[in-house]
C-alpha cells in the first residue's frame, strides 16, 4: 500500500486526544510490497500519518520514538492457534491470556484461533463457548475459524449464521482423526460446495486418516508404543496424498482452499503445482517445522515434540519449507500453538496415541522465521512481512485494517531490530509451559517495541499487557484477494501482470544470497538446544527491485526399526527411525 497522500506542507495534526499518541521517526518501513523511509504518527489506536518529517508538525505531549537503524513492520498475524484446547484428558496450558501475552512478546499482534465443536455439537453453541473463554482474557485482537467436525443439514444452516451474523468466514475440515473429526470425501465435497456458496474459505487438515488408523493398529500390535510410533504411523506420503486429494476435491467444487500446517517437502511441492495449474489454493507451514527437525533431538525428547502432522525427521525439511515460502508455493506461517506441560505429555508414555498433540510457537514464530529465512538469506524483509502478517490478513479479509503500515490501518506496529539477538528459553518465555521446543536457539531479529492498537505493550525486555484489551474481529466473507480472482473479477491482463510480478520476484531472488538455497543447514544436535545457523547480512533491497516485500520399545532405543510382524506395505510406508545424534543432552529442563 502506498503512503498517505501528501498533506499541505507543515499542517499540524489535531490535538483533540492525548491518549495513545505516538510518533515514530527515522525508521525504515517494511510492507509486503515495498520498503521505504518514513515517519509514522499514531493516535487513538490508528495510524494517522505515514510520510516525511517535513510534512508534519508533531503536537506536544506525544511519545516520540527514534527508530534509527531499525525496521517499522506491521504486527504479526498468527492464523493458527489453539488456546485452552482440550485433547483427551488434558487442556492446553496457554489460555487466551497467556497465549496472547506470549504472542505480543514475540511481535504478533493478532491471532486466529479455532472453534472445534464436539461431534454432534451445535456450531453456534461451540462458538459462544470460545467467545466466553476468549473475550475477558485476550490481550490482542483475535478472530475465529470454526471446525466442521461432523456434517448434517443443521451444520450447513449454522454455517450461514456464522458468516452472516457471527463474523466467521473460514471453516476447517479434517481428513484425519478417524472416528473423531474425520469427514469422508463425499462429506468434504458437500462442505466445499457450501463454503463456495457462502463466499467463505475452506481449510483442511490434510492427512489420510484411514491409512493412519491402519498403521496405528499394526504398530501397537507389534508392541511399538513409544513416540517413535507417531511419525511411523503418518509418514510424509500420508500427508501428501491428502493434500493432493484435498486440492482436487476443492477445485471440483470451485472452492478456495487453505491447507493448514504443511510439514513436508512433498506436500509443499504439491501445493506449488496446484497453484501453477490455476487452483485457488493457499498453504501454511508452521514455525515448529521451520525451526526444528526430529533428527536433531535425542530420543528421550521426542515425546515432547509430538504434533500432527509430525515435525519431520530430516534436517533438510526446514530449509525446503522455507524455500517454498520464498517461491510462493506456501503463503503463510502459523504456530499451531497448543502447549502441554511435561506431565501432560507423559500421559502418553505407554501409548503414543495418547500423547497430547501440540507444542509452543506463538512467541517465537516471528524471530525464527527471520532467523531461518531472512538471516539465512532465503527471504527478503518484504517477503518476511508477507508470510508472517500480510498474506494471512488478505486471505481472511482483515486487510488493510491489519497487515500493513498505512494511513487508516490499526496501529499494530513492531519496531524490529534486525541486528539484535535473543536466546530462546523456557526460563524467559511468556508461555504457561514448562519447556520450549526451541530451547537455546539464538535468533537474530528482535521485536524491541510492540504496539497493539497504539498501546505500547513491549519495550525492550519489558512487557505490559492488559487482560481483555483485545477485540474480536469480524472476518467478512468474499475476501477480494481470494474471490476477485476466483470469480474472474480481475481482468486477465491485471492477473497476468500479477503473475508476471511473482515470476519476476522468484527470478530476481537470485540477486539475494541464494547460495544458501544450495547448501544444507548444519544439523543441530543435543537436546532441545539448536545451534546457531550461519546466515547472510540483513538486506533492504526488495526482490522486485521496486525500491519502495512407551511400551517395550521406547524412545531411548537407538536401533529401532519397524517389526517384521508388520506387513510389507506398512513397512514400505513407515520411516525407519534413525540413530540419535551423538552428544550429551543440553538444557532441556
């Protein structure tokens, strides 16, 4: 978005309110499409001015912040959180207060959580329950997705209520969790068709639940009960098959599709091919998959890192997923923040199917994407803003209220120091969790100051948030970013120009430090204590050059392999667990 229209030279800004008045000077603004030098004036939670210091007279009593040498970026938008979510007999320990506080500490100023109705439960009643949990606690603004966990005519009718009256424009289906949330293909087609009619966004958890159920049964029968069984039951091809099927089903119903938590190279490649074939699909990957590989952990720690789909074994996967973000095969990064304490995770020691799924990430998402993306030379700052904020805002129809630094936008602003470093630790994080899967990782890129609707909530190492300050955000249907293209409202020549710009962006990435794309990120060994990843210098040039983007077998065993009692087809589909890396555990507890 362009800067504000030029006002008359030296016209003073009105002095009617002294609340939340902040002037940020000498910073470099980074939006998804361009970067430029400008000052920013904020009043009453809204950006009132973006431009040259010569074009504004700053009123007295305003907090002035000097951002020399730093970036002014839009607050992060995390499109995938699960606060105080029930999983079996456990409830995630980050509620809407602790979760949004942690988010703000890391530079994220908007979250989108998931309403997950029980099978047979009314969508509206589930939505009301989530609002009752969230509204008194949220420290930042939030929106909601709603899960379609069962299908009936009443669910179809309630989806319209969600869209027309309750401010929800996105619905999530599950191809996994057989017997709990999983829908069959016929049901998926019905839901996709309904979503298209409503002008909403379809989301999918893509894993083949039937294959997983069969593999789980065989693994448990073979007395494979430790956490290693989790990924063995759902290898990469089980995710990729579902991603491919979901894209085809949605395309047949002419429904836009958003694939949540893509965790494998193969799945990301399928997303890219679908997009290049004209499918209206968008892909999200997670900070856990970008910042962690299971081969970098000693086996005794695997229990604590269980997610679905899994964090993958290969040390190459994080780099491949970051490349997919760079080349627009994937568009967003989420945290899927769903934290459980050690004691809760250990409920599944004797049976991997009972391990509560989920890890932390909402606080560390921004820094890890910067570290593994920008600092490593794979993303430029504008693309960082796009994949951590703007793209989510556009897809879920929050843009330009959220996701950009522009006149009239909410003053969700982060002053980002690209040269400062911080070390991730359970001892300093703001989660209500007693471990951190990124323990010991050093990240370049620190949010030194975070404003939530103009209120300074983070200042250097100090965080001051107000419980209940956040607002619920309505997400209108038919987001133009999605539906204008889907419905042919954008003239062909403009769409071609857009495609050309994307191709130019991908081609001109060669002008960055893209030698990093050809090298393997060194494996991080030991406990949950990754080492430093070498990276390139901070860059301010945009790629478009526009100048202005448990259990007889357990996790301590180092020679585990799938039992011969498993048939050949299962053995072929399961991944053999590699020996743990050498070295003594470091600092997990």
